[in-house]
C-alpha cells in the first residue's frame, strides 16, 4: 500500500554519508556564508526566520540545534524549546505559547518541540482521531499562512533516517558513559514503532506542505551530512526573500458584502432612549447580575474577551468603566489599543493581542482592538490593501481559535450618528475635564466619517460570525448603550455557564 | 500602651465628612487639575508613578480605584491588581510579579494587592514572626529605594476609618441587593479584629515610612472626602518631582576596595594550561556529570542563574556553548545582553533581568549581565556616577533576593591578559567565520583596557558575596577555562542538591 508523502522519506532512509575530507571544506565554506547571510538579514531587519526542527527521536535534532548555534552567531538566534504544555499553557489556545515567543524582525529562532508535536503524536497513534487531525492541520496551516504573510519566514526541517541507522546511533551513544545521557528513553522506542512513525511522518508532511512554509527532509544517519544539509537549507532560506502565501499578494475583498441600502449601520435605530429612572434601575439590575456571575464558581473556568469599537465619542470609555466598576480589579485587564511600539512593530500584527488573552476566570477588555487594521489602518492607508484585505480572514481565524479553546468573544460597536458626535465634541471642548478627550486628530477623523462608516460596514459583513458575533448597539443615548452592553454580556455569559 | 505609628491613624478614625455642596466645586477643580498634571507627566515621560492602594478591608479601596480611573484618563493608567500568588508566581522571588509589571515612564499605575499584603498579613497575626517581618520589611525598603532612585515615583495610600464607620458601611451596602456584591466576606471580619488590624497598620506604616516613598492616610468613612483626599494626594505627587532616596544623590564608592597591588585580576595565574588529551577527558567527564545532574529529579526544584562577564574575546560564547550542548534545549535560556530596547529604557535598570529569571529546574545563562552598569556603562560614561556607584548595593540586594528565594547564582569572570586578547583579535580578523566577532568597537574598548580592569576589580571587591560569589577563571587557555567553569557549576549544584 502506498503511504502518502512517504516516498519523500526514501532518500533519507538510504542513509547517505559524506567522507570527512569531503565535508571539511564544505563546512568551512558554509559557515562563513551562513554568518554573512545572517548579518545581512540582521542589517535589513525586514523579516524574521523560524527554523522548525522536527523529526524522529534519536535522529540528532538536539545535536543539530547546538551545531546551528555554533556555526552562526548565537547571540542573534533565539532557541525556543517547548516541552509538554504546562498547566498554565493549557489554559490558552494551542498556538498561544508559540505566538508569544515570536522573534523580532531580523532575528532567527530555532523552534524545538514546535506546533507539529501534537499533530505528529496524534497521527502516530494506532487509531488517529480524524477530526483532531483536521483541526490541528487547519490551525497550523492558517498560522503559517498568517505568519509568512506578515514578515516571518518559516523553514521546516524533518530529520529522518532508516530504522537500522537510528538504532545503531542510539546504541553507539549509549555504550559510552560520557555520551549515554544524550539518549532519551523515547529514542529506544523508535525502532519498535518505526513503520507507524514513518507513516505518520509521511502523512504529516503531506498535510502541511506549502509553498510558503516548505518541509525539507534532512538525512540524519551521518552527523556531518546532517549538519551540512541543515546549514544549506538555512543558507538558502536566509538568502531568499520570504515567500508569502499566494493569496496574500492581492486578495480581493470577499464577496459577502451587503448592498448599500441594507448596510449594517444604516439599520440601527438611533432613537432608543432611557429615562434617568429607567437607567438607574436597569443599570443597577444588570450590574448586580454581572457582579454575581463573575463571582460564581462556574465563572472561574470561563475566559472572556470583550472588544469595543465605534466612532470617536461613541462612549466606549464610559461604557467600559460601567463594566469594570462591577468587577474585582484582579479579574480584568483593560487594554487600550493605540499605535504599536517598537517591539510590536517588529512582530506580526496579531502578536500584541495574543499576549493579552485572558486565562479562565478573567476578562480582557480591548478599548479598540485588532479591528484597527480594517478600520483606521485601512482608512488612513497605514496598511497596504493586501494587508487589510487579508486581515478579515486572519481575524476570523484568530477569533475561531479563541472560541475553539473556550474563550467567550463578544464584540461591541457603539453606533452614533454624525450630529451626535458633533454635539459631544463641542461638549468636550467646553468641559474642563473632558477637553483632553478632543484633539485635532478627532476633527480630522470626523471629516472621513463616510470612509470609516463604509469600513465598519464591510467589517460587519465579513467578520460577524457565530463564534464571535458583533453587537451593534445604538449609542446616541449613552444610558441605553451602557445598559444594553451589560445586558448582552450577562446574557452571553449566562448561556455559556448553563449550557 | 502606646501603639507605634498608630497615632497617625487617629485623624482618619475621627471619620471626617464633607458636605455635598462643599465637595462639588472641589471635585470639579481637582479633576481638571489631575488631567492636566497627568498629561504633563505623559509629555515629559521622565518617570512613572505607582499609586499603592492599601488599607482596611471594607474601606472603599475598590471604589477608589474606579474613581481614579474615572477622574483621570484611564487609557494611560495601568491597574495592577494582585491576588494571592498563583502556583506559578510562587516559584519566583516575592517581588518578581511586581517587577514584571512596572509601567513605562510617563504612565501611572494603581497597585492593588501590593507588596504590602504579605507584610500586613504577617503583622496582623496573633503572633507575628519577627524574622519574617524583618525580611519583608527590608526587601520592601530596598525595592522602593531602588525604584525611586531609578525613575519610579511611589505614592502609598492607606485607607482607614473607625470600627463603627467600617461596620456601618458594610451593613449599608449589604442591605441593598444591587450593591450587596460590593461587600466581601473579609470585610465583615474587620470589626471583630479591629484592634489587632489597627496595631498592625500602625506598625507597618512606621516600618516602611520613608521620605522617597511616603504613606498618606486617607480617611475613608465619607465617600466624597475619600475621593477628594485621594485625588489631592495624587495631584501633589504628579506635580512634584520624584524624590530619590537621599543616598542616591551622590553615594561614595564603598570603602571595601583592596589596594592596587592585591587587586583580584592581578592575582590570577594566567599560565594554567590543559593538553588536548587532558581537555578531552576532563571535559567529557564534567559534561557527563552535569548532564546527569540536570536530568535528576532533585534538580527539577532548583533554579540556576549563570552570569558570564570578561574582557572581549575572553571566550564567553564558546564556554557557554559547551554548557548548553550538555543541556536539553527546554531547560535553559541563553540571554545575550546588549544595549537596552525602547521598552527597557523606559523602566528601571534591573527590569529586563527580573523578566528572565528561571523557574525551578531551569537555567538562565546571561552572556553579559546587570554588571554592565558598573563595567561598560561606568567606563563609557553611559551611566551617571550616582547611578553606577549606587548599583553595587542594588546588585547585591537583587542577588540576595534571588538567593533567598532559592535561586543558585554563579558568576564567572573569564580572565585573559592583554596580549592574549590581541592574539585572538588577530585570529578573528584572519578567520572567515570569526571575523564577524571583531568590530571597530572591540578595538576602541581595547584602548580602555586599564579602565575596564579597574572597574572589574572594584566590582569583585564590592559584589563578591557568600550568596552570589564571583568565580574568576584564568582563560588564557580556553581549554582550562571551559573545564574549570563546568567543574565549578557541577560542584555548586552538587552542594545544593545534597545539602
């Protein structure tokens, strides 16, 4: 029976060798070229390089990590090594720990124990669970597409050798007391399960091969050749411009947009109002419900992400405060999003948001969010069309991953009309302690009202999903908006806690 | 019996009030002044402000945090709220979690559940443990002195009221179903233990009062007055230049320095050499010992910090690689220290090192370190004399805290002579894959050899401690240096694991 993708492993299983004398000049040449290429990358600092080191146990992956650090300038290479997820890491989406550690542009990182570990483990089981394989595969593919579209180059190395060579290597190292520690218990298991592992490797390579994040098979029976092939693969990668996914070049705006007359913000009932008495009663009622909910035992298992967007002066800040006043300060984190810092600019766009995800029992409130890419960055031309067009899909993938991992994601758009914005701007200018909230930039943004509104309508069409719905809240009356937002939050939490 | 410091609490216990009509104009004035002062701070961005919110339970601390966020621009205030330490946090020194979250210069942060929580808890016990109180007090005092000397202003607020007012406040809130959630179970305990809590508060205020990080008592029985007094204290702080500790202005170089002839680097035996055979045998032996140690069960409880310093070309990088090659990549983190980034420059000097501390079972290897302050920053005049002179004490405090929390700290100076450095520089220039290691800066540094040597000798005199000793290793022969370093590490770990 043909094993899919496994024919790619055949060369490595022929255990090719290289003679010491042949290797020596090759290695000397490779080392100086690698350093030169590494420094050119650093100087340019336009993208980072992730070197995924994966493969059979006992194929010499660890020794190769050491070699790369020796051949290149180790001060500019991060070694990102992951074991089984810790209890803390398990509280977050599967890719969270990889996102957090992404290196800055210009740098290289070796990833050891990468995002392929769970997929390979699943495939190597006697009866792999098909839906788990599909879920992992699709999250990995999305992840790699997003990174390569956003300044991260990915080189994936699979270390492979024949059953006999693997066994011989383990025995040779084990025999010498000075090297016995290099052999792990799991290395001895490989020979016994070789057929299954080989098949799993073949399937995994096939499922996750792509033009922008290709796999390279490194024959590993011979230490010198393993090093040379590794060095050559890295050198080629360092010298090539990273290849973003084909779709990333010029994605069209997806075709799901509604027609002009039926657009989301045109359908808001801006006349809803609450009297002061209604407001006091209802706000106290919903705040008290929320307060009880978040202090319940069941809530301690639920992570919540709240996103607030809206035109300037829509009331985001004051609405957020009505929520946080109800929470214990240890339970939430309010994250105001403005222009990215130096560190943030050196990483893929979503990096800074991944870092703020809440663990179970906590709430992260984003005052503006990753939607900046398809709102302000689109309107102000801070992002290229390819970037913001691609962002709708990327955002949907991101939110689906949050949702899959159990995070409750609620997105609020506080909707006001242009005349109410004007009133509020004037109010702010007149008030001694609100005038800080109004700047020339706000007036400039106001001139672009139609462009912001169109961008928002596209956003609703393209990112309103079952797992992360938009709540468009009429906010010409702040009282109504505050009560409505807290009511939606309480209802959504309730649904999750009682399901 | 007089309770020390408790007389300061008397005014607050008289439960002063303010009438609504008197409060209104005061508050309006305060809010606009607070905003103005906040924006002036942000624009200047020369220091951050930590507002420590502490006090009796049920005094309205939570409501005050909300108020500050309402009165000031919440987007530029971080709310740092800490509960009981998590299992993960317990693995690090007590102050670790506070260090990590320090705000950038220009920003303000409210600290809720601050570093005073454990001290207050201890003091409020029936029989406080005297040595624990002393340890916490001295770590807190050192911490605050270090921060205030380094661009962080600290304002400490103690919320206080009479037993009767505290009880009345809890009862009032509990009676209304819409506000009952604001009352915590522990709030009801306060009245019963009032005398003990009051005494603990008085003692704590006295033990931790200082000119650079003063306590303010906020009378808390009246909501409006509590808010006004809080706002006034913050306003005064924002308007005043932060006051560094008196000693920070112009500390003399401590008097512990040895005489010229007996200085540490003059006493190194630079002639020690190992033959190639000796080297191979000994290196294999010690690496194998190290490999076994770090894979032992006992080691999984030990965090290790290794520091490497030395003149350029002393062999730091290659020695570090001999260590890391012996470790599992998941066990260590090699941290090369160079010029600080934008984020790092906006925080106190030691911030970036605190962030890299290892949990138990892990090793952090610093390739250059916090000693940069008293070496390169001193010699190149990147730090002011007051900064680097103060740094010896700060570094000793830092390392003592690491050691107290169970971290094994080993510091290595690889010692070479000037002629050997010259040889190695020439070697590097001639080698295709070492030439990247030699830059014009290295030649410039070489001209300052005597200044670097003098700085290093001062450093040994002033920071060689029982809890974090310096190991000065003769490194004219790299073979000797590598073996000696690994031997010292193995011996030190052994001593810790078997004690």
